[in-house]
């Protein structure tokens, strides 16, 4: 091969390699983009025509009920996911009139998500006061709100799992649009900056933002419950209960952190507490019935509690006077949905008899929503 042909051959080979590398990069970029899109779709609240929507809506109802009743320092405070949480973000609103800045006090009845975190954790978030105010300038307001939400997510990172939640998803729709506009403008002014080249910027339309907002606020509250409420469950009480000789043969649930990828150590302690009380109480509550409910191993917060017997045993352990008036009328070996419904009706009536107003209805027990049961159990625990 002469020199000219050799140079042409080397040039062609190099061009083919460069083109092949570009196609590989493009395929990798397309693959990463598709993966990112798939993860993004999973972060949205399901559409109404999807089967998952019913379950997610029940979860929202359970979460709203618990935080409405127990999330605040001075009694119940109704919340609506996501509307009230993203709306009530300050107690003092700065307004401008005739070139004057006026402080507008929104009233002591205005409760923010930061008040809720203070009540549940016992501490203020860094840099955020109990009488938080926001600037009157719309741009400054959005920047401060973004910082506040970012601070909240950082605070929850002491045990929460919220990698998909970005601070801007917690804003009001109009504020989100302002934030995106700021980021696009800043990116245009600094298009060569690596900071913005490596930063994910999700531009959502109105419908996408609403579904995202509903999902992320639900996830934030669930993680607040996990980190600040469920983590209070102590193993000391469980150890004392298990010391009884009659419970030595009862199946145990491992509370070690790595023993389950479904339930946390605190949730497994609650399951142990459930098993312990059920085993100790079932022979007392239904001793005069034709058939005493058999021993069972309770390993979840939905199906194993569906017939109402386990929960009735928990209530009877603390309110034994309800045994003759309510719990002896339950089916001890329910075999049909109607019999399970009958038991749950009796259980709800027992709640009413002791004025236990926690917003639990019969359909909450029969709909298999774990959080309905778990919130109730944690209250008793």
C-alpha cells in the first residue's frame, strides 16, 4: 500500500471510529434519558384511570386524617394535600403599597408545615423562625421559599428517603413557574457553567405539576411520620411483655435493621407488640365463646388485621369493660367478607363508646390500607 492510500485508509478508519463513538454516546444518552423519564413517571400521582389511583387516594386519606388530628400542638388542624401545605408557608406576609413595605400578620390560627415539624421534633429548622415572614417581592419570595423547602428536606434526611423530591415541587404552581423561569434565565446567562450543565431541570406543565405536587407532599408527610413519629417506638416495652413464660413459644419477629426490606425496625417492634397482646388476650376476651380464635403469627399491617380480631384484642387489653358489651359478639373464626365486616363494625362502635375519635371508618379497615391500621396502633402503643 502506497503512502497516499495508507493515509486515506487511516483517515477513513479514524472517521468511522469517531462516528461509531458518537453513536455510542447518543445511545447512552438516549438510554439515560429514557431511564430518567421512567423514574420521573413513577414520581407522579397515578391518573384516575389507572388501578393504582384508588390505593394512592386511600393512602392520602389516611395521611390527611392522622396529621389533621395529631400533627399539631393545639389540637386538630385540617390539612389538604397538597393545597394547604404549600399555601400556608408563613405567618407574616410583607406587602408593598405606595412604595412602603407593610407587615401583614396572617393571624395566630395560621399553621405552617414548620409548626408541624416543631411539634413533632421539638426543634425549629435551622434559620426558620416560628413567626416566619416572606418578602413582598415575588422573585425574592420564590427564592426564599425554595431555600426553606430545601432546608426542610435536608432536615428530614436524618432518616427520610426522598431522593425524588426537589424543593421546587413543593411550591405553589405560580411560584414553580417563576422558579423555572429564573433557572432558565440563569442558565442562558451562564450556559458554559458546569453547575447548570449537570443540574437537572424539570419543566412540567400544569397537569404534570399538580400530580407531582400531590405525590411529593404525600411522600414528605409519610417520611415525617417515619422519622419523627414511628422512630419513637422503643424495644423496652416489648422486652417486658415477652418475659412472660406463656409467650415463650410464640413466633418472634426479628427487629434487626437488615432482617426485612419491607418494614422498618420500629414497624417490626409494633408487629411484635401486636403478636404479644393478641396471644395474651385472645383466651380472655373470647373464653366464653364456642371457639376461641387460634394462635396466629401477625406479620403485616393489612391482611392479618382484616377480620378485626387482632385489633379488638389490643383494645380489650386496655379497655376490658368493652369485652362483654362488644367483643364477645364478634365472629371468632370469620370465613366470609360479611363476617369480617360485622367484626369491624363492632370495633368501630367500640371506638365510639370510649369517645376515641380518630377518624377511622369501617371502609378504612376493610380496604387493606396499611397506614390506617398503623396510625391507630401507634396511638395505642
